[in-house]
C-alpha cells in the first residue's frame, strides 16, 4: 500500500509540473453524443475542423451530468466552489503547509491527471498530506464519483479535455 501511495504521489507531482503546452490536444471532433455514462469519456471520435473542437467523445448524458452537479454541490462545492473554481491561491501552501482546493473547472491542473488518479484522490483523499481533501470512499459510490467527474469535466474547455484524453490514454498503456 505504501508503494502504491508513493507511486501515485510521484505521478501526481510529475503531472502537475507540466505546463498546458506539454500535453498536445488531438485534432478532431466528437463523434455522436453518448448516453452510455462515464465509460464514454474514453471513446474515440471522428475528424472535424477547428482546433478547439472536441477530438473525443465526452459524456453528454444530461442525467449523468445533472446527477454529478447535484452530488458536487452537496459534497464538493464547500471546498472547490459552486462552479469548481477552487481556491484562488490553490498553488500556494496555506498556513497548515497544505495546498488549498484546486479548481476542477479546467482552469487548474485536474486535467493533467488520468481518470484513475482522479478517482483515487476522490476515494482516498489528498496523497501524502499535500492537501486537506478527505476520503470519500465510505460516502460516495463508484457511480457517484463517475457522475461528479463527468460534471466537472463538462466544465472543461475542449482543448483541456482533449489534452486530458491523451494523458489518460497514455496512462492505460
């Protein structure tokens, strides 16, 4: 377990050290809209025009996103803000030596982390005492965590989502 936490912390820190220019979004667009839930976050799409157009299919299930929004508001908004905007000083350690809640709306570093890392941090809390994120594994189901992720990813601009998709794809190899 200690090795797993260490490995996840190293991945987290390595991903946070990248600039947005390090992850190149794919060119292309979304395919058809999905109603299959979170698994569609990883399905491919077809070609299109426009550099900011989605290159991959995103969760577009309105029930899933609305459900995630309600869950986010009830469980996450107190710290991360009602729109996932996070603490304005999220990059600076607070008086307790820990980082404040980061934005989850695409303006922070959440898109630098593969899906398995996002789920891990939500379930188990901040790695290595880096922040004050509590563990939610005893309160939220996997499906609820997927819905929350679908909601905050729906806030991301296409270029951030496309870059995340590439990072996530590489993490599965």
